[in-house]
C-alpha cells in the first residue's frame, strides 16, 4: 500500500536517507548569494525600510499568520525583484508529488510561490508564520525543490517567516546536493532586506 507523506512533515534525515540528498561541501557550489550582487537604488531602499517598519508593527500584535507574511513582506520583494513582469510567471499553491523509486511512498504538498522562466523553475518560495523556525521550513523547501522537473538545471529556494530569510540551492545531477546561504534577519540593526532583494535580483538574471 502506498504511503502518502505531507511535505511539511519531512525531515532532512528523511530526504538524505530516501533521496540520497547531500550537503555540498564545496564553497563554490553556491556563490550566487554573495558574488556579483547588483546594487539597489535609493528608492528601493526607502521602500524596503517601509516594509521592515510595517512588519515590525505587525509583530506587536501576534499571532502573525502566513498570509500576512506573504502580503506585507514577500509580495513587495517579488515586485521589486521584477518577478511579476515578463519573462517571469508566478504560480501560487502549486501542487507537487514525488514518488520514490519503489513507489511505496509519495510526498505531496503545495508550494507557496513558484517563479517560472520559460517553464524552468527559478525559485521556490516557502513562507511560514512569524513564530515558525526556518529550520523547520528548510526540509519542506528542499522536498519541493527535489520535484523540479528540469534536473539538468539548478533550482533555487527561499524560505522566510517574515523576520528571517534563507536561500537554498539544489542540483539533481547524479547525487542530489544542496547548500544554504547565511540567514538574513530583520531583528538586527540596519535593514537586511537590502541584501535579500539584491540576491533575488541576481537569481532573476541567471536564466535570462
């Protein structure tokens, strides 16, 4: 009998055991999050300052639900990064299904936001409520990335909870490998949304 597993319930150890997923040890594997990042404009910084202010005001009255995170923080970032415009296409709540080779288990789930470019997955975004740890969201994001139908191309991911942001990269040639960026957070001084937007813009140029 086939067992259905929800993507939100998978762990890193499960993905390592069942899919052979490995951490990429080579620092050159994921340079896209820190090398050759584009500058952002003064107007973009002002807009991102307002986004941070809006979020910090929101957290004064918890609980902060996932939809609020997407509306207040994620949507402005995607807009500024140009992902609502050609040549990109946004899909939301996209269903995925991964069947293991023995077909005894199937992982199912729904991707919060999927950014496509010419039918290639560019970015898988998994957002969580503000109280949710990214450590719990990362396995779910990686499970979705493993479902990428274009194994010859790397796929990038972003997990967020409104306060924290972390980028992922996964390749599927031979052995599936992944790496993570540093974590960016709104709880520090300054505004690390600047770096988040810059990375999103860099990823947006990769397939164009």
